C-alpha cells in the first residue's frame, strides 16, 4: 500500500469514531449539566455518553473490518482491535478537550473553531496510538494537511443527511 493511502487507512477508525456521535446522539450529557468554576458548562449538551460509547464502538469495529480486508496491515486481530480502540478513544478525547476549550472561550455549541475542531481529535488519536503502531513523519504531516478538508466534507455531508443542524 502506498504511504499516503496507508496513512488514511490507518486513521480511518479515528475518523469514524469522531464522526459517529452525531448519528448515535444521546440524551445524557457527559458533564451531567454541571458547570466549571467559570460558570460555563464543562462540555455542553452535544457531548453525550451514548455518542461517546457509540463512537468508541464504531471506530473499533472499523478496525476489525479493516483487519478482515487487509490482515497484513495490522499483523493480528489483537493489534487491529488495540489500535482501533486507541485511535477511537484518542479521537473522542481530543474532541472533548476541544469542546472544553471552546466552552472556556465562550463559544456556543456547534460554533466552528478552526484548527481545534479539525486537529484536536487527530493529534490525541495519534498520541494514543503511537505505542501500538506508528506512522512516518511524512504520513503524519499528510494527515495534518488533509484532515481539515475531510472534516469539512464530512460535516457538510452530515448536514445534508440531516444528522447535524449546521454544516460545520
């Protein structure tokens, strides 16, 4: 597999984990409606337990499917599941960190934060996955360059499908 395609194949569980909470939705916010010491919500209503767990499951399942399609890429199902879980957890935690920062800055839910929305989930996913399977520096730079465009396109698609209220 060519290095740039390999990078996209590698990060696919994180992309799916990051995108799937809008499908799962959920009612119980992860912060349970609590406010931080600044008086603002910790995360907001958009970050739910159902969405988080659904994203974690989806990303891990994507890695299992990838293993079935390209077992040599992972070497073992165990590695695929560990990497898929790490990438998914990292993507979701990165998104939560971004949401926390946006709330501290007074940004309303759904408000686009260029860079924070597109790179936060990616960077934390790559950090958590690093001990399991790494990418080259060129592959990481490629993902940093293309992820904002993929994120933007995925958000527009989710909006057109009625999964999101706004196209960002």
